[in-house]
């Protein structure tokens, strides 16, 4: 099972306050533990929403809204993508995570949909397309990393 671990933004993360060297060290050690256990698939911190944009879909119309966005509690400051045997295992890993900030903070754990979760709606043709597209994306990412 794959899970997205969502690090909720804080006033400091939205203000662009960088983490301390101590926190970077602790997070680096935690990420190494995830890698050694074969759990970590991806993980990144995000710039403040002031550097971002949203696309609002209104029927066929697309409206671009530039950041910053007001509701800090609804924003994301970073994420991990992990693979575990269960939600409980994901929870146990994240209980070991250093606090991402020097203040009270929150991490949300959300399961990622797998193709099988869609049942009959995921036709053989759609499965083939999904596999082909993500295989191409992986090749491009590997080629980009080599450059």
C-alpha cells in the first residue's frame, strides 16, 4: 500500500522560514531509516504558496489564481510518498518522524489509489495506457537525473 504523508504548512513555512541545521540533520537521518527499510518512494519540501498558483475549474473555463493562499491550515509544506504493508505501519513510521517545525505541527496520512481500487472501471486498455505512461515518465526522470 502506498501512502502520501502530507506535512501541513505553518505560518513560518508560509513565511519562507528555513529549517534549522538540527532539523535538517534529524530529517536526513529519518529519511535514511525509511530508505534502509525500503519504505521511502519520494519526499520533498515545498516552497511557500506565495510562489505557487492554483487552477480553478469552472466547467470548461480555467481560472489561474496566484498565491499566496490565505488558509495556512489547508496548505502543504512538504510530503513523503511511502510504501508499507498497512495504514498502521505508515502511522508507526510517522510517529517516529521528527517534528517538521519548531512549533506545533501536523502530518496527514492518505492512502494512494492503486489501479485495482477502480475495479471494472479500469479496463484492460486503461491499465495498459496507465502502465505505458508511467513507464515513459520513469524513463524521462531517469534520463533527466543522468544529465
